[in-house]
C-alpha cells in the first residue's frame, strides 16, 4: 500500500527552521519557569518537606532526568519527526501503547491544558515585585496594580487573552515561534542571571533585615515565632512547623523538583522542524540541560543563604495555610505568594527594577507555555497524520507551514485549562482534581518510551538500524533504566483521591473511544491500521 493511502498525505508539510540554538533555548525555557520562580522558596514551608535540602532535591531530580535526556536525544536525532517518541513507541510496541500515554500528555500535563494553567499562574510572578516596590516607595498605584494582577477574575481574563495571543502566534508558523522564543528566552535569562548574581553580594541572612526594613521592624521574627514557637503558635491556633529528617524532607521535595525539571521532552515534538537533527539535538539538549542544572542549583542555594531558610519556610507555611494569620501579623501590608522575584524585589526595592524583574519572570512563563503549546499541536498533528485522530487535525497552512486545526483544538483546551485553574483557585473540588491530574498525565509517557527502547533492537531491527547509535546492549540498558524511572514517576505522582482517579479514567475512556472510532473508520475505508504503524511517517 502506498504512503499517500496509508498516511493522510505523502509529506508532513512542515519545514526545518530550527537550529541547535533553538533546541537549547527551548530546553532551558520549558523547565525553568516554576522551578526557579516558586518551588525554590515555596516548597521549603510544606509540612512534609521542611528540613529537606532544596538544592539537593533539584540536583537529584536532574540526575533522574539525565537518562531521560539521553533517551530524548537518541530518539529525536534518530527519528526526526513530529512527536518522535510517539512514533517510536507506536511502531515498536503497539499503536495503542503509543497512543494512550501521549493522548494523556498532549491533552493534559505536557500540552494543551497545561498551557492555559501556565498562563494563569504566571501573573503571580509579576505581582510580587510590584507589591514590594509599592510598599517600599509608598506608591499605592504599584500596590493596586499588584492586587489587580492576582485578582482571580482579572487573572482569568488576562490568561484567556494570552491564550488567544498564543493561538495567533502558532498560526504564524515555526519561523514566528522561533524568533519569539529567542527574544522571550534570552531577555529573562539575562535579567535572571544578573539579579541572582547581585543577590550573592547581599550577604548571609541580610535579606531578613531587608524584609524588616520594608514590612516593619521585627516582622520576620513575628512570622518565625508563629511558625516555630509553640507558645506563640497556640495563640494563633497554628500547628508548629516541625523539621523532617534531611533525607525524608528532601525526598518529599522531589515531587516538586521533578515537575520543575519536566519540559526537556518537548523538543522531541518538533523533530520535523529541526535542521541537522543529529547534531542539533546533541548540542542543544545537553547545553539546555547543563544551563538548567546550573540555574536551579544556584537559585536554590542563594535564596536560603540570603533570606534564611527558616524565615523562607515560615513565610511560605503561613502564606499557604494560614493567610489570615499572616495578615494579622502584618496588617495593611500586601503579602504576595512566596516567589524568587518577590524576594529579589525585597533585596533591591526599586520600582523600575521591580517592573523589570516582574516582567522577566513572567516571560519565563510565557516562554514555557509556547513550547508546551507547540508540543500539543504537534502531538495532535502526528496522531492525525497516522489516522488515529480525525484527519482534519493534520491540516497545514501552505503559506506558513503551520498546523491549523490542531492549533484550534489546542486553543480550546488551553482556554479550558485557564478556566479550570480559576475555579481551582476558588477551591472547586472537580477543578482541583483536574489540576492534580496534570501531574499524572505529565509523566505517563516515560515508561512506554523505556520499554520501546529496551525492545527496539530485538523486536524491530529494521527500525533500530536507522538509529544514530547502533549498540543493541546499550540501547536496551538505557531503555531499562528509563522504564524503571518512568514506572516510579507514574507511581510517585499518582493521587489516591477518588476524584483524581475518576478524572484519569474519564480522560482515558474519551481517548480510547476516539481511537476505536478512528480505527473502525479506517477499516471501512479499506485502510489497514497495521500498514500505518509498520513504517515511519514521512518528514
């Protein structure tokens, strides 16, 4: 059977526009946002993580992701197609084992819904520095702007507008996305490096004095007393925050640092659009990995050094669990969620700098949402190209070489993600379950990728011969390691709550129902699905 009958068309219609620099920038941008912005300080105050070492947690998460990064390079360089991992898994194992995990990924934790979620929460990174600058300079306009940015309704409206912007951006094609990502990643990277370097000159624990100078003398001691002093905490009806053993606390932090490291895999979804894939992925992915590791470690070390680990933990603990108590301790003061830009603004309370820092850290969320969005679009596109999803999703604009209907569907789901995040912020049970589902759906693809690599040299030798490194034993060993990590990730990020489990089941039932319908439709047209998955799709 010819390719033009088996696949939706003879060629993908996409163009190779991206270089290794773009692969590197995407590899930096996608993981960097939440890990550098919130997790480095917010996680310190969780009851099951306090006492752990956040720098060690980021380092361990990075080590766990190193075999995955090697696997991402190996697959994307060997099979440079849209959704390279889906292509390899579906051809090596079975079409269903390729479809289901990547269906979860592109709809949920790694794709469309997460893009809307990121646009919603990214505004909080902008609001913190503005609030601090407003208090420090006695400028109510800045405080009002900060409060407006964290108002749930305003966040929803702005995030929906940003979803529309990302939709339009993706309609312009990969060239527009390339230059947007270059500018939108290099600028915040420069600001981040400079501000973190400046923090290193502030001195150990001097951030505490800076906080007191803005929020009033003794403010930090009041916060820590409520969190740690049993006699004081009883007055506020707040349980004392007790330290876990180092290893137990650090292990608890892994949940968050693993999520922070995710995103390196999105570069495998643009294989059809990368020039010289074997070299570009080798240089780009590992350069990105090294930069992210350096940023995470320095970021996680410098904040506790400057602001005192216990103070950061106490503020995060009260802000997350007892915001009314925190407000009563510091009445009339804006108390943003703990974030790196918030603390940078405290150390350097200048209105102009606050705007620059806030905007830079917001750009980290924008340049994370763009690759996530692209991954969703290419995921829908590649499955449609295989006739596993409606063929309309494989449509490509001839003028801009950009998927069209896949982009429309991604926009709808991303908008839904923003709305769900809004209701989750209000405490809605179903919305909370859907947001929790993003964690599970983010990592479900890893173990099938590991299993496919393990079996590839032996089950599909004709495909294995196309790989860039043809060692059967090394490929299988890498696959076994990735399989083990993937199985652990899936179990580690699973939620026992019935509501989250029901969301998992509902998402799977919807996905497999569409797949069964499409396979039946293909059979009715006289197209044998086994012919589709018996070969690598054209570039």
